[in-house]
């Protein structure tokens, strides 16, 4: 699905905030709290989902709560002859790689990874760099999460643009 730019209005922001705060809320309750028709809520959700503004309704899982208490960021330098697609396929096979982004600057790909311990982190890094398309990895261990991933403040700010 290709993401399109979506102009959010106040109702969209309120809808997203409610879904964020109470992910198990039903359509009828959403419409009641937003003081709009159920069909309006459904149409807004469909539009926001189809355009890529809302990417999912699944649970947010805490890696630390399920035993993966070490989080780190790894910058990868890749061999250009293999390209991003082959390296991405390799990274996608490693469950501890939570996300990967192409970047500018000194590295080519930035990954957020988790592990059960520092020793396990070494195992995960070895698995990542074991692919011949990856030339070098630079790892930074996160000590504490100061601001968790969030989008609600951003959706509210988007309505003021």
C-alpha cells in the first residue's frame, strides 16, 4: 500500500486519540463519544486506513515484557553490489530486528534490534553481520527509553497546520 498525504481535521485527531487510548473501544462507543454518526466514524476509519495514516489496530507488544530487555540501534554499512533489497530480505528473517530504515550519512541502514541479554545481543549482531552483503556494523545499546514511540501529539499538531 502506498502512503498518501492525509490532511487531518479535528475529528480525525480525536478519533485517533480515542483509538490510541482505548484500542478495544467499539464503533458504537466511538460514535457516541465523538458525537457523530456510526457511519461517519466508519468512513473516517476506512479513509485513514486506506490512505496509510492508520497502519494497524494490533496490540503494542513490549519487547522487555516478553524477555527482550536489551534494545540497541545498529548502523549497517552494506556492499553496494548486493543492494538494499537483498540485505533487507536477510534482516527480515531475523526476529530480533524490529525495524530497519535506509539512511544518509556514514551508514546505509539503521536498525532497531532487541535481545534477551548482552550476550544474546552478540548472537543477534553476529547473525546480522553474517550476511556477506553487510560490510560493517556499529552498535549503540539503549540504556533507557525516555520518550516512547508516539504519534498522538503529532496528529493533534497536524490539525493546526
